[in-house]
C-alpha cells in the first residue's frame, strides 16, 4: 500500500462528504490498532504520533515502526510525526 494519504484521495473523500480519521498513537500497539481500524472499515487513516512518545522511547525506532505498520497496511495510512 502507498505510504500516506494523498491529496487526491482527500479531495475525493471531501466531494462525497466523507473524512479521514486521525488518531493519536504513543507506541507500536496503538499504531497497529489505528491501521487495523482502517483495514476493518476499508477507510484510510492518519496516525499522529504524540510528541510525548518521543521522550519515552527511542525516536528513530518509533518512526521506523510507524513506517513499517503504515507500509504493511492494506489501506492508506498517513503518518503525522
């Protein structure tokens, strides 16, 4: 799946009065849950990694995990890091 939620997709959703859910993630478990919710509904999602998470875990590792989860999803998963 393409990493990210592209502008064309957002415009298409807007035209049909739909939206993309954006949820805050603090660790790998919540990143996976956000992607799973998108897959369960067939809708794109955006995972916003909370800034406090970077103080709790190794930042580059969390970013790598987020990219891996998003890249492996069957729906577009945008990342707001």
